[in-house]
């Protein structure tokens, strides 16, 4: 299953309480993988949710990819409470990946007020979280045990193809990135960032082109490079330049853009809406990064596309960012 913003939000709702209980064990790395001593360990707990600054100034963003279908809050809540009445934790575990963030918050609120059924459900959700995070740590441990970078990449690509790069794995990986950064472990930071980048490249191939474009822009720090990417995706191709030649060749039939201005606007709108549903600090910075990408795209659309496309793009995004104007 693709990594999703809603899934990250759901897991984060439970991560910090579990951390306080100290249930996460560290992942030990083989010295052959990173050149460090065998006793070196990296932290696997999810300690923070802010945007992470990593190698070359890039940011690690929570992913905004298509979400797993979620049940309505009322239906999900009643199903969970019914599971408590029959004492069947498997119902909670099977429903966990479809739960909305709001449903988890409501369960935790009811539990804090002493509702016995909600307390039971909250305990089951912690168990589900524990299981998924432990599995994520095991996956990362397996990758690091590969012994050399080519084999690690091969295992990682297989993990992506098999749907093993889920929200829990991402949380474990980004936590290790943060730990390597704060502990000034440049070797492990470079290794973890490499894993992160390769995952994003593969996931981008599996989403709609407009969302893939947004995701690519969010992890590209150079403004000039972002502009070239936007021109490549959003602009109609009327000519091509062959390798080794400096003279463009005019196309008899122009090639449509890979992504239309409207499609990109819809991708930004949906991403911002997903970020707005998250009650975590990293969402604020990610919204600002989406806003910056939209502003740069608007300049490209204004220069290369029709006035109608520009007006449509602007009208689509103004209400999307409006709720964040006062934040």
C-alpha cells in the first residue's frame, strides 16, 4: 500500500503515547553497511513530527499520496465500540488502516473521560500501532543488513513493489534520519537519506503524474531546477533538441503537456486539504512548501499557458490556501 498522509496522521495520533511507554527497541546496524563500529545503534522511536532537514538542505516531507479509503467517523466509531462489547481485538486490528485521524482522536478523548469501551479500543489501537512499528523496524533492519549498497537497493525496490513501504516503515525511517541528524552521524544520515530518496522516486512512478510532479517539486531545493521541471511538465512542446545539437527542431504536431495546469492545481489543492487534516507541526511547513510550489507554477503558467488556464489555476487554489492565511 502506498504511503499516505492520512495513514501517517493516524499513526502519529498513537505514536507519542507509545513512546512514553518505552516499547521501541533500537535497530542495530552491521558495520559493513555504514562503516561504523558494530555497537552503533540508531533510534527507531518516532520522537518528533516536524519537517526534517537532511543532506543538501532537502526536507523530508510526510507523503501526500492517494489515501486508503477511510470509513466515516460514525460508522467506524460504532464498529470499534461494538468490538469492545464482544471483546474481539481482531476487528480493531483489521479496521486500523482505514480509520480516520478524527476517529482515533475521538476514541482517545472518550478513553480519557473514562469510557470503558473506548479504553479497550484505545489499548487495541496501541497494540496495532506496536505491531506495525515493530514490523517497520524489522524491514529497516533487513535493509541495513544487506552488506552493500547495490544489494540494499535491490531489497528496497522489492519492498516497494510488494507494498511493504507503508506508513509505519516511513515513520521508522524518518525517525532514524532525525536521530542521525541530531547525533551528527553523517554516514548514517547519508545512508538513510539515500533510502528515503529512492523510495520517493519509486512511489512517484506509481501515482498520478500531477501528484508525482508536486512530490518531485517538494523535494527539489534548487529554484532553477524546479522551474525547469515545471516547464517540462506543464508546457506544450513545440520543438525538441536532439542530443549533441544546439538547434531545436520544430515539431509538426505540438506535444501536449505531461500535466495540465488544472491537473496540477487539483493535486496541490488535494495535498493541502490532506495536510489541513493533520494536527502535527510538520503540516504547517509542508503547506508553505506547497504554496511556494504553486506560486512558482503560477509564474510558469502565466508565461507559457493561456490566460484562461492561469485564471482557472488561481481560482482553484485561492480557497485551498485561505484557511492557512491566519495560521
